[in-house]
C-alpha cells in the first residue's frame, strides 16, 4: 500500500465520522504547516488518556503533511514516584516531596535531554505533555522552534510549594494549553484552552453490532428488553455512586422494570475507593436489578457495549473536570443526566442533549420523564451525538492544535491566507 492511499484512507475514515468539512478545515490549516517538524513528548507510550490521544493524533498530523514524531522519556522508579506525587499535589493534595526525588526528576530529564536534544533542538514545534518532561526545555539552549506546554491535569488548586517548583521549568515556554478555563493557572506567556476529545475510531467509540451489545448485557445478567441506566466511573465519592442508586430507587417506584449498572474500578492509588465500593455494595444489596461491576478491567469494547446498550447514561458527579464518559455516551446517541458541575456543564446542553442535575431527586425526575417519552430519548440522543460530532471529536482537538501552531509560526505576519 502506498503512503498516498494510506493517507487518503485515514482521513477518509475520520471524514465519515466528523464530516467532510471538518477534514477540509484540517487540510486548510495544515497547508500552512507543511513539512514542519513537530515533536510530541510525554512519559508513556501506553496507558492513560495522553497516550491514547497521541496514538490517534500523531498519524493524523503525519498524514496532513507535518513531519511529526512522538518521543517518550525514560524514567526510573524514583522518577515516576516523584511525578506521581506531582500529579497528586498539583491537583490539590498537600504533599511534600523529598529533595532526593526532586533531584531524580531533574537528573532523569537531563539524561533524556542528552538523547533527545538533536530532535528537540531541530523541531519547529515541540509539545511537552504534562509535568514529567517539562525541564527538557532548559537543556535545549539552541532550540529553534516554539515550545508548548500541554497540561492535561486540573491545576485549579495546586499545592503551592510543588507548583512553584514545577512552574520554574515552564517559564521559557512560548505557550501553555489547559483543558478548561477552571483548570488553568496564570502563566508568563499565552494560555490557550483546548478541551479534550474522544476518538471515534477507537475500540471504545466504534459502532457495535446489536448482537455484541446484547451478548455483553446478558453476560452481566442484564435483561436487554428492560430499561437500563448506566454509570461508568471509578468508585469515588465525587462520582456519587450512592446518589445514582438513590435516583434509581426513586425512579423504580414508578418504573418497576428499571435496571441499573454501576461499572468501574478503584484506582490502585486510591485507598478510599474500596470504602466507597463497599458502601455501594451495601446500598445495592438485595436488589437483583442493580449490577455493580467492579473489576475495573473491562475492555474498551465492553465499556462501549454497556454505553451502547443503556437507555440513559448518568454521570452524577459532585465534582468533575472534563468527564470523558459523558462525551462517550453522547457519541452513542444517549441522553446523559449529569451532575451540574465542572466540565459537564460545557459538555452537555441542559434540556437539549441531556439534563444537569443537583440532587438524586432531580435525576430521578429526569429518568422518569425520559423513560415515559421514548421519542424524546431518541431526539435528545441524536442531538447529543451531533454536539459531540462538531465539538468533541479528535478532529476538533487537532484543528485547535493546528490553529495554535499557525498562530505561533505565522503570528507576526500581516495576513494569514488559508488555502
Ligand atoms: N473507564 C473504563 N473502565 C472503567 C471505568 C472507566 O474504561 O471501568 C474509562 C471511561 O470510559 C473513560 C475514562 O475511563 O474513558 C474515565 O474518564 P473520566 O474523564 O470520565 O473520569 P476520571 O476517571 O478521569 O475522573
């Protein structure tokens, strides 16, 4: 297969999902970036949202004519223990990190810079993802390109001493990107807001055959013929699984055939997760129509099948950043009942693509309303899908990266001509 046919086919596949206009916009912007050397750097090739996004983004950028590569920094156990602590402290935990670990962070970056310096200094654009590789810039004195710090975490309430330490490595950057306004910190350079996205071609978001969906539901003891509520999320108090059970119970008084799945796991570094899960099990006890799926190792295809098989998806969070599960469900044409908080307010248009709720009672009222109006379920689901198509697919994410790259590379010109 030639590069040309592969190129066409990947963009064509996205065009089928995102629309031809979206691909045309990408081509126009990319026209100003042809041949540019672009490097993304993060700290893992697999696992986690950043790797997932890069896996889709890098080939797309390549096929749009940019000379794009993806580098991964190599670290030691102490390095990752330090950056794990950064992750928690920058998201609000009071956590002092030992001098030894901080030195390891700097040394690992210095060692990686030795290896990566030729690529990084020659690049026109460097995207550094999250704090792990942030100090690389300080080791590239002869860099010729623009450097962007892409922050994927919630920096709204960082533990100050740790933020102060990390921030000094970011001072030389040309721009920073945050996912939401609420997540950002003031920086000494331009700050851009680019919300996350989902990949419509991934296992989690591809359309599934109805038989596959039915088989997965039956495997978990769910009756595909009866109405089904679903919440997919870690067992975490902020995701309010107990509130979901309460809402289900209130609605079930009126719709006795109702079923509920709570699917997710507990994060290995979250000791509270087990407690929450036990509370959930206790609250669900004695009701065979509540299915608590808690192994947390469900494949993307299984999660996809559950989201596709549900009638209504809940994400009744009490606190949330950008809730990927909300967008995933909307892409499957599901009305979402979401907590009236954080990024969910941006993701979901109240009354048009679902409902924002503040209480279990509010959620129960919306569940009852939707389940007695099947046409409304279909209509809201369709609107939800279109909203995602235009705003939350990876093509929009890429379009905003390209726009940022154009701004950084052509910003001094009087006029910028798009194709
Ligand atoms: N997820 C999953 N399996 C689970 C629970 C969650 O694959 O058992 C996925 C879910 O589909 C979503 C992500 O993990 O893609 C969770 O992201 P979200 O932003 O909703 O919540 P977070 O856990 O980051 O707060």
